């Protein structure tokens, strides 16, 4: 599952889009969440800001959006 960080200033808008599309899991005290591949596509389609921080194997990713 992709792991993303939601920018604090956009948290509410991104959060509402995510929870409307299915379950998510918080994995840190920071706004870092595991989302489904479909939710990731949804964020990209809607051009909502997020940072992809790790893949399912824990590898870091430099892919930033928004």
C-alpha cells in the first residue's frame, strides 16, 4: 500500500476526499497514512497535494504532488 504525507495546510480537503473513497490507516504521529492505489489515483486526478513517502517495502520515494 502506498504511504503518503498530507500537507498540514491542505489536510482537511485531502482527508475528506480520502475517507469518502474508503478506509485509510494512520502510520505515524505525523499526518502520514497508508492509502489504497485507487485513493492515490483519486488524489492525482483531483490534483490534491500529498507527498508519497514510502512504498509497501518501506523504500523512500521522492514523488511529490500538489
